């Protein structure tokens, strides 16, 4: 499954890496691509992800899942 989210508050490469790392720790996630310019985070997983689970990981990284 591929799902795209929008993350608010990222301003640099460190932000991108923090989000990539935390979201990548979610069970079943196989790939995370983060686009700093748009705030887009594309997550590939082998199971459906609960939005709250992704929001918690983004929050742990210090940012906010938009929407």
C-alpha cells in the first residue's frame, strides 16, 4: 500500500530525516519518502496504516500531520 500524508513544520534536511526515521519505525512500513518543499510524506507499507499511528510518529519527530 502507498499512502501520502502532509506534514507541517519541516524546514530542513534534519526535519526530513527525523520524520523518515520515526515513520519508518511503524510496523509494516517498508519505505518512506519525504519531500521537504511540499511537506509530502509518501509511505509504502505491507498493511493498511492507521492515520493516528502515523500522526503519533510524526509528532514524536516534532512535527504535525496536516489535515
